[in-house]
């Protein structure tokens, strides 16, 4: 259906607006292109957003990363672009501000938490479940694959035991898991349908004896699996104690007698076991080989090439690596002003030629059977101007500040966020995105709840993996971002943690003003480059070795 | 009543536990000594805590500041001291962990938010309002005084207009204000009953025409005022739209048809107007004179003196200052190991002699008619050891890092918290208290919602006042804290803020290792001391001038 059709239905039903979320029943998880309701309705292709189709106006809420992109993709004579984080509070505020009080929504696509927040904080708004009006979500069959314990590091029985113990402690009968990445992690399963995330999109009902039932309508699997409708039937009538996580469970199936509990798998999966850490370290070497070879290729071959040429070349280089599965998100190769569009992806339409004197921002990652990568490097084509060198060095200082920070167990993501931004703020510069996100091991490249951002409540523990990606963006000119993944490890001092950087790709020294670095920062960078050299050199031929040696030589 | 009496009542009523909050009907506001229910029951005298009197055990929840103090004050054979922030979630967790499911409480002493959190997150616990079982709260008559606009900077009509506009926008009839500091700020009134906060403890009902009715049972005032019982009657039966803030309103009077809204005065009062800022600047000079004279006196006279002598002398010096009203909290003068007890206050019983080689931590503040102060200085008696110098210099670096930080409008308190702690964390050191709290202008020395702490969601705006007070505490040895108040002001760069330090007291240079400071830090300190000298010198006699000159000379 299109916006006009939906507006007609609203009129018939006497409703003021219909709200459309980015996700489907697997709230907040990756979606297929064909499932992108908001793109279908208004053209906005970003990976987060909320659309209000209202009789008094249409509103697209997007966060800082997508402000520029939304303007380019959306017809703003029809749709008002609102620069607010697309959460339910902001959606409700926009509804209130525009005097739209009777709202239709699809209770499968909004969490129980979303709707109780809306109810509690915006008592004057009335929400009615009128189901999916967009109707583009056609399910295709998906095969469930089993992940080898040599990669997962822990077998399913061990993981289930933790859930069973939890259920016993809570005197509960069932845990309903509704987050695709929790289910995939718990059962060591994966799938190939999503372009960038190997998760299986299914719900799982785990009972206190450790029996598991999957619920989905399109899975080909040897595991017990029933249609979603059966789950709804069961939940409606059961008198047993079922735990569920209101943040990841659709309002549709959050029946009143069910009990709230945090999905313990969400947190458990963020703490990598020894095998997973080993896998993450190893795949980062192979991924580092691919990205470093790309940088070499680029230096010699950039002339006459386009952003999409870079994307394709990098894909080829990753395909050569052992255990490569897929990219972990759509590669961002952004030249010049495109780099200032934080989540720009080149398309046939937007594709630009690489040009002398410009910066190329390259943000990409891979899914490997043993782990997941995500790395951003910004490189100069030709000799860069002083202004770019100054900004790049500031971003590098911010990146290093976080990478070498020691901090107590339990430190909040927002505290670390301030530490990364401090140096940029001193120069009157900020970036409109988080500093870091959790990264799964062969799972979602954005793994909740680990986060480093202005309001991240997450409390750090040992052995989580998080990105470190400060940036500077000059609209219409250039974008700079430096991103590596960090793993949290015990520090010498009892009760403290520190980060070890696991990404292995040189940082462009042509963009560094060495006089702006402190002795500690220079030492950090030289040691980092030495490690990159040591780990990558054996994968390189003679000519590549020479390039690598130079790229990694001390400042 | 005593714990045993309460336990008997619980048995009679078939309840497992009774929970006792620190506050009274004015949740979270300052209380009189005679109103301290937790102290009455178990001896703990701290300014925050929660007591569970349970048939399966008694538990006192205290935060990091009070861990040592609780151990000293409480009989731990009867009461288990629990080191968790005393909020409702942690209280419920302790109740659950100890299998106490039927809980009695006094619905006047817990906020509507507290109880709905308890209900939503801990569905298995059942709470019953059984009123006040402690019964020590005997009301005394209190006179309401009017604050001159020359200090308040804004008259009552102007302030009421903001509330009226808000009510009109919300299409509401009334705003029920239940926070004592909101009511006092809105009506430019104050009182003298509390030892440290000049707020009037009353509720106010403001209607859309700007009429105000106070509710309290002990006020002597020329303003319209009715007994609390009348308010309950009105709220019970009214069909009009009454807004209330669930965070500051007791569960008792949060009747279902009332509508939730944030108490707008809470935020408005944190943004100081020109007169208030002027008053804050001015009173900090006079307060600086008092504290600086104390430091001079101390240097010459400390031998043979005790902590309480310091408290008394400082009080005398503040009494000499114009427009001094009261202290803003009980002065902390802590020698040696007492300094490691974060909120230690010397009493006749704990009072200790000052000793050579020890550090004295002095944390105090004043209420003046034109503003409120809060300052901590740590000074060495005799020649300090290297370890203390190293720790003091680290704390100073943390203090300066925050004081000279530039940051965007809207930066979260938790982000700034990380920036202050970063340098200490690098040394494997942390402090178990927030970095900063908001400070009112002639009001609460701890003013919500401004905060700089690990989980502070507060977003900074122009013209708020906040403390900057990192510390290092070595249990059994010494405590170091450096605290000044900062005001947020526009920075050069559009959209950014910076701090200006308004506290005027020298920082002990004998405790600084100048080689640990960067050039920027040294410059900051020298400029700070120059300002202190320039502003205080005219209040000093010849001998004092000499001392001040030396104390403020450049490093």
C-alpha cells in the first residue's frame, strides 16, 4: 500500500495517524530490502527511522546520522523530516504537537515497552492495533544451519543450563525469547537470508527442563518448530509462568499474566568466551589483510575509479579470505562531500569519481565463520590540506583516548563516550553519532546492549567487543572517521578493565600532524602499527611487504 | 516506635517487611534531625538511605559515600548493611532475594514513580499502604518569608505566567507542585526551619488563571494556605485535569485520573537569571573570604586544635559575612583517616585532634540571601608525603579537566563525569560518589536535576551551577577532595558551552607536583589563583594580604 491508501483507511476508521516502524516482528533486528516499509512508502533507505502518516501531515523521524541522507531521498513537500531519535517518546511528542490523538499501529511491530511508555507518558494519545497496512512483507523459506562448537566455543546444553537455572531461580515455567540474535546465540544456529546478519529470525520458548520450541512461519529446520499462530494460542490460554522481555517482545503477544524479565541471552552473548575471542582475533587478521590490500591497491589505482569500484574491489579481496561468509553491512565508500553523510552508501545513482586532493572514507566489515569485523579508515588521495590534517589528527586523538583508557568494571558507556569526545569538544567540534557499538561474534554487527554513546546506560564487563569510531564531518566538504574494534580485558589493577585493539589495518600517516600528538599518543600509534605489521606481513608478497613496512613505520 | 514494635505489627498484619525511606512527604528534600526515621530506628545518620525491617532480616541500603559511616554507626549483628544505591529497584531486589513478598509501606513517603516501578518490574511483590509506623514526625509552626526580587531576579507573576502558559498548552486546569524547592522558587518564599535549606515545605496547586493555593499543616503565612487533608479531598473528587510529577509526588495522592507531567519549575529554577548569577558570584567572594581566612588561621593555629574547633572557627568567619543566612550543609572537617569517610561529620564522639603530617579535608558551604556556596579544600598540616602529593595532583588534574572542558549544549552529565574521572582511572583509582551536583541560588545545595555522575541523564544548558568535586580516598589513611562550583556559560563556538569557576578559595600548592601538570593545567591554575587574589585582596588586612599573595602566586 502507498501513503494515500493508508490515509484513506485512516479516514474510514476515524483515526488521525498511522505509525510505521523500521522493523518487523523482530524489533530492531536487521531486515531485508524487500521488508523496508519506510523505504517503500517514502524512499528513505536508512537503517533506523519512524514514519508518521497523519491526516494533519506526514513526519519522518531520523537521527543525526541520517539527517543529510533523508533530505536527499525524501520528497519534503509531502513528508516533514524531523531530526529526532526515532523512539516512541519522540514519535508521541510529534503526534501531540500536531494534535493527532487517535493513532493506529501494528502491534506486531512495536514492543510492549514502547506501548506502555506511550501510555504512561502520553495519556491523551489513544492507540489502536489495526495491524499491518503496508503489506510488503512476503516470507521466503529459510534454512536453519548449525554452528560448529569449534567456533561457538560453548555447546547448546551449557547455554541452556544457564537459562534453566535462571527459570528455576525465578520460579518460572518458560522463558519466551523474541530477539533473533538471542535465539541464534542460544541454539548455535544461523541462516543466510539476511544480507549482513547470519541470525535466524525465530522466537524460542525455553522451558525449565531445557526443552526448546522454535516459532516461525518460514523455517526449514531439524529443530522442533511451530507456526507463530501456535505461540499466540499458547500464550493466550496458558496459566503457567512465562517470562518475557518487554523491550524485545511485540505488544501483540505481551499478554498481561506474563512476567517481565530481562532476556539474559542479550547480555550473555556479549561476553565472549575464549573460543569466540580467539575467532575474533583471527578473523580480524584475515579481514585486515583484505582491507590493507585494498588500501595498497587504492594508492596506485585510484585514478579513474569510482566509489563503487572501491566497494567491488574490497568485496573481491574479502572473498579471498578463509571462512568469509558475507559483508557485515553495506560498505560505505564515500569520497569528498559524500563522507560527511554519516551513513552514505554509494549507489549507481549517487556514485562519484575519486578525485585528487579528496579524502576517501571507507567503512566496511565482514562476517566470518569465526567472527565479525567492522573497520573504518579515512585516506587522502594526493596531498591533503592542513585543515584536513588537523581534523584527522583530532579524530585520531579521540580514537586513541578511548583505546588506551583504563576504567573500573561497571563503567557506563556514556562515561566513556565523553572521554572520546573531550578533545574534539575542546576544538568546538562534535559528531552526531555514537562513539561505539557492541559487535557480535558471527552475529549482528550492532550488538545490544553494549554501547558507547551520550546516553548509554550499559555497564562494561570483561570480554565484550565494542567499536571506537569518533569522526568529524564538514557538510559539503569531507568526512573523517577512524574505527577499530576493541575488546575489554582485565587491567593490572584489581577491579579495572582496559581495551585491546583487535582491528589490524594501518592508519594513514599522511593525515597526521605529529606535533599535535602527545608522547603517549605517538607511542600508542607506533605500537599499534608494529602489531599490525607483525600480524599481517606473512600474508603479503614482496611488493606488498614493502608497502606495509612503510605504512607501519614509526612516526 | 522501635524496630521490635514494627516487627510485632508486621506479624499481626501478616506482612513480611516494612520499608522506611529517608524522607517524609517532601520526598528527597532536606529533613530535620527530629524527622530522621532511619537514624531513630538504627542509628545511621547519613543523608540518604533506605531501611528494610523484615521478619527474615533487616537491611540498610547505603551508597558508596556512606559505606564506612554505616559500619561505624549501625549494629551489624541486627542490621545487614547493603552497599547499593537506596532506590526502589534495589530495595525490591533485596526483598526478593530474601523471599519477602508482602510489604508494608507509608504511601506518603514513596513517590508514585517508585511504586509503579516496583509494580512493573517486581510483579511478585505485594505492597500495602499501612501508613507511618515510625511516628516521630511532630510538626512545628513555620513562618513563610518573602524573598526580595532584588535577589530572586524575577517576580512571582512572571514565573507564574510560565506555568499558566504550560497549563494552557497542555489543556489542563491545575498543576500540583509537590517539590518544596519548586514551590519556594515559584513563589519567591523561604523559611528558617531546616538547618541548611531555606525552602518552604508546602505543596502548591496552581490553576490556569495563575491562582495559587498552598497546602501544609504548619505554615504561618499571608498566602492562601489550607490543610493537607483539604488537598486530598479535592484531588479525590475533582473531575478537572490536574497535572502532577510522579517523581516528586507521593503515591498517596497520585490518584488515577491525574495526568503525568514533568514539574517544569524543577528545570526552570536550575537556569539562573542575571540577578541570581550576580548573587552567586558575589556571595562566593564573601564566602571565599571566610574560607580563605580559615585556611590562614589554620596554618598558624592548627596545633592542639580538633576537627570541631575548625568547624566552629569557620562558622564564626562566615557569620562575619554580609547576608549570611545559614550553613548549606553540616561542615565536614576530617583529619587523616576520617577524610576517607566520604560524608564524615565530626561529632563530640568522633572528634579528633589535628596532627602533623596529616591531610585535613574541609567541605562546607553557606546560604546567603543572594546565593548558595559549596567548597572543598584539602590542606596538608606540615610537610606531606610524596604519595599524598601524587594523589592530590591527580585529583587536581581531574578537577581542572572538567573545569576547562568545552562541550555542546545538551551534553549529558554522565559524559562529563567520564571526562573528570579519566585521569584517575588511568592510575587505577576511582571515587565512589558523583563528580558534581546542581546547586540552587539560596535553596538546596543539592539541586536536581543537574548532575554529573555515572548515570546522570541531565542535559546541560546555559547558566546552570554545578559542583566539580573529584576525590581520592585511602581507607584508614587519608581523603582528598577538591571542589569548586562552576557556572555554564556560552562558549565562543556556536552551540557550545564552557564552565566558569565561581568559587574563590586558593588550592594548597604544597600538595601539587608541578611536573605532573601539563602546560595548560598550570596555566589554568595560575589564572585561577590570580582571579582569587584579585577578588579577595581588598577584604584582607596587611598580614592576610601577604599570606594570600603567597598562596596565589604562580606555580
